[in-house]
C-alpha cells in the first residue's frame, strides 16, 4: 500500500507546484501529471485488492482442506 500512498503524495506535490506557476499551459501539464499519479495509485489499489482476494481464497482453501 505504501507505493499507492507515495503516488498520491506526488499528485499533491504536482498540484502545489502548479498553483505557484503563472503559465496556464504549465499548470495544465502539471495537473495532467497529477491525474496520472492518481490513476497509478488507483491501479495499485486495484492490484492489491486482487492479490488480497487471491491470497484470502488460497488461505480459505487451505483451511478447508486442513492445511
């Protein structure tokens, strides 16, 4: 989960920098980068969810068979 939180922090940092810029194109570019970081964070959360479900299913199967 740490990576996902790092990605969200990068998005926050991009937006902080964007607010300091005067050039609208530069602000838009940093906003796009921030959105990309948020997308990566979301994808990471989805990946972890799949892994947790897979590991939970494996653990449940092992418990059902007495392993």
